């Protein structure tokens, strides 16, 4: 399965069990893998696979903002891709039937990917708007929604499609201002495991990948794969292996991309052998994600920055200080963060990311055992609940706190962003064990649940009595969830990326995930 096959909407009975009336949904964060795309590299042309695919009709009607006479005007254009000809001269890239105006670039979101991510937004709307009434039916602005994407275009476009599916035109005000979408420079990106900009993490990744190669390259399973497809490997690399050229994970990428699209872009039938695909998937998951299950340093550098942000927004939503994402959103008018007054409490966060993000998040929580590689348009929903009393009213406790004034600073950040530059003055970014008892009490009565493609996932460290909702281990206490994530949230990610370069890649003793 390369494309997520969504289940039917929850029935009233299922909804009642999943969202009991004594728990109030308080804050939701959704991490979504982009939709279907073309392969990131052109492979297996010797097996008849076209290097360029004709599944990107959006390239016929692109629009960009351009400046003309001191005004911003739309420039409509169509894209054609140029490549090398047989004599090294330029020629137009063509699809398998000579298409030139709908040709995809490598790794580009395809028309189908746009359809499935829009459909994901429709499903999110059905649940959180129509069934639960958690989000409003119609929005005047998007200030209560935190939107973020990686610098990779397919992630941004998938995020946009999902948001549009959740709030299509008829459910948006005609005067709605532009939405704010947060992005980062590649060197600062933690919304995916960033081995390109984190040297120590790249070192760890290579070590775990090599261990996987040493374990699997000379096995019966790999021999089975070689009998199936080695004849299509390049002349200088006639053997399939974890570290072959292309790597086994690259072969899996091409197989999955072809299966997600039309018959015009198919490999020979041997690539789709059921047993062979199961072997490829199992080895790929081990190569890419076993490190998160075994090494705290791997978790910290690979996905700890993102998980720290996830928990920070949860706790920030409890504190009401803007650390829930409101500061980044910047207010009703879509301003650049130079002033306050328009922000609302953020209720919903949507992040466009990648397969490696989702599997890393679940693996770091000890909740990915036995799972397959995340299909296209998969998603994780991290839901924060507040416990109500038996009569359905909110519990009155130290967990209900008044928003405190935001602290500001007058350094370089304030000079750039104005006098409202935040300093994370609350407890959101501080380790739980460093909090005072009164601060710890603010997290009481809050619970976290993780759903992956609508499947409830369980975190092993929450199984102990007192660390989950009584009678249901799928709801971690916010205290337990934060404590687990705090252990691998980096204090200074960039510093960690250049530290321990001479240290062993593998921990001396087991460091299991999810505790």
C-alpha cells in the first residue's frame, strides 16, 4: 500500500467512545505527509520507466505575484522542463506519450497528490467541524490555526491543499485576509530529520544504515530480491543491497511512486512481487527508523526539536501565553509579527512534512513497532484534552490559569521584530523536573492522545498507573507525555549537531523509546 486508504467516517457510537463527554478537546496538532509525488530520482529507465511523468497538469496554469507599476499583479504562465538530448544539446522533457505541458519535475507533488491531500482536509473537517463541533463551520480569518511546512515544495503544496479541503471557499469569508504559513531556512529545519544540516545526526544515520546493510545484505531475503530484480540494476552494480546503487530505499521509492500512479509509468511485474515488497519495506523501516527506538541522541537530533515544539504548543495552550503558535501566526491582519492585539488562542495546528517525519515521531514515542513505511497522505493527530467533572463541567483546579503578560526583550530580536519579541517566559519550553510544584499543577487534568491514520497509538511509558487516564491507557497525562519528550528535546539543537563527533554511534546500554 503506497497511498493511505482512509477508513469511513466514525459512526456515532465510535465517536462517543473516542471522544467521551468527560474529556473536552482543548488543542489539536496534525502532522501530514505530503501526497503522491514523482520519484526523487530517475531510476530504471533500462526497465522501460520514463524519466519524466505526465501527472502535473497544474504546471499548465501556474500563477506568481509580480510587481508592475508599483502594484502586485498575477503573472500566469505554464512550465516546460528542459533536459539533455543525445548530443548534450537541450531538448524538452517529455512524458511517455510525448507530453510536454503536464510533465512533473523529480519529487514533485502530482495531480493525484493534490487530490488526496485535499481529501484529507475534507476528512479533518468532517471530524473536527461537522462531528465534534470543535472548529468553527466558517472562518473570517485563520488566526486560530497554526500552519507550517518544510522548505520542500510538495510539503507546502500539500499543506495548502489540506487547509483548503478543511475550509473550502464556501466556508471562508470573502474578505478573509491571507493566511500565515510558517517556514524555516533549511539550516534551521526540524520538521523533518535534517541530516543535511546536522553533522552528528548524519553520522549516526550512516552508522545505523551500515548496521542494517551488514545484517541484511547476505541473507536469504536479499537473495530473493536479487533473483527478482537484479537484472535491472545498473551495469556497475548488478546486485541489490541496502547500500547498493540505487540503494534499496531508493528502489522502494520508485516502486511506491509507480504504484501510486497510472499504467503509463510502471516497472516490470517482478518489482511488485508481494513477498519482495514486504522484504523491502521491513528492511527500509529498520534502516531509517531503528535509531529512534534505540538511541536517545538519535531521537534528540533527528526529531527532538520538532517534538519539543509540539509539547511547547500543548503547554502553551494551557498557559495561554502565545506559545501555542499565536505569536508566529501574527494576528488577524496577517502582519509580520510587529504588533499584537489581533491574535486568538490557537486551537488547531497543521504541518506539512514527510514520511520520515511521521515515522520518526512515532518511533521516538515507542509507538511504531510493526508498522509499515508511512503511505502517501498519512497523518498523525496529537490531541490534547481537558478532564471535565462528572457532570460535564470543567474541573476547577490549579490547571485553570489566567494568561500572564508576555515578557519582551530589547536585544537584536526586538530590534528586528519590534517590542513584542517573546522570550518563552512560561513553562512550555522548560523540562518538567525543573518546574516548581505550583507550575507542575497547571498541567493536571490534561491528557494527550496520538492517532496515526485514525488508529489510536499507545506509548509504553504511559502504561504505568497514574500516567494515563484511569481505565484507558491511550490517553497519556500531559505530565507523562511532556516528561517523555523532555528527555530527548535538545537544549541547543545546532550545538548538538556538531558535538560528540568522535563518540561511538551506538549507546553503551539500551535507551528504549517511549519512556
